[in-house]
C-alpha cells in the first residue's frame, strides 16, 4: 500500500525531506522523497551506535555492567544517559544513576570503550557489526558516535526492520534496550523540557507518558526511538507494529515541534484504518 500521509513532509519548511514506514518483516508500507539522499543524522546516530555496543556485548567484548566512564559508571549507565557526564563536555555533574543527563560525551566515551575492547576504531566496528550485515551501504558513523552519523531513509528502513525483528542480536537483548533503565529518573528531554520521569532504554528513548513529546499523541507508551538536531527522527511503535523514519536537512526547532506530532498521528491513523 502507499501511505498518503507521508506526503505531509512536502509541507514541512525544509529544503529536503524523505520519509518511510516499515513493518517488522521489512515490508515498506509507504515512502516519500529522495530515499537515497544522504542526510546528517545528528543524534539519530545514537541508536545505531547503541546497536553496535550491544553486538559487542553479545560477542563478549564488553559487559553491560562493567566499569566505563566516570567513577562508579558502567556501560549501562552510559547507554541510558545516567553516567553523570555533562551534555557535551567530559565533565561529571552528577553521581551515576542519579539523574537522566542526556550526554553526547557519554556516547563518545562508549565509542572509545568499545574501540579499545575490539581493538579497532568504533566506526569500523559499527560497520562490520551492524551496517554491513544489514546492507546499509550508504551509512557511515565516522566521527562522534553521538552525532556524526550520515545515512539515508533506505538504509534506516533496514535498521528499523532489524530492531523490530532482530537477526543481529538476541531478541532478549533488544527487549532490554527498549525497557526503562533506572526507572523514576528525572531529566530534560532536549527540545521538550523537563520530564519526570524521563524514561530511557539502552540507547533508545522511550515515550511512556512524556508530554510534550516528539512522537504522536496516539503513539503507544512503548514507542521508542530517537530524534536529532538535524531535523531527523526514527520511531518504532511495537503496538502499531511499524516504524517510521523521517530525515530532513533543517535544524530541529519550533517547526519540528509543530510538524512531527500531527504527522505521526496521521501516519498511525492511516495505517490503522487500512488494516
């Protein structure tokens, strides 16, 4: 089927946009825009990086609860943004597990930790562990594993299908990644203000009852994913049984807050009405 709702991206005040919706079996329900265009992902890099970290865990290169980052912090803390590291500085501002401090620095520490354990640069490890097996040939994670990824809608559709029906990871590991880590932790969701609780899994943000939020008002509480400051997002709604990728080349701002939620609600309504 073709989703008419995806054409809403034509109304977004952005130079270039592309979007697609995919089910767990890889069936693309609809797409719109230049699907092969390479966009900077900004923080949508993080779920890709997290998946590579989880492969390293399953391969035995690292453990989720081994020390990494500041004193008392672990790989799990870093993935869940509770290591205490500041947003963009390698500076400790809280004790591990105390607050949900969204941290690019934490993902950079993660990348270094895996690179040391695997004895190869993190970008190369991610390529071999995730990108190459999934056929994501237009994606690269060079630079910061927090924010420097570049990809296409075509490639991220492959990743979204993988997360919904894992082949590279044990499904139990992915279930853990979409389960709230350190429940009850407060924090700021960038762009959407203070949330109590500010729930997060392992590299994936979890919607739960957050308000306001970048997903839809009709998105299930179990919806998880990430958005990026380059005007990008990827969400997976396990109740609806589908994922949506939208990539643009305009920085996140009020336009995105206004556009994304009704867009998602329209997509979910159209898919729901067609079942």
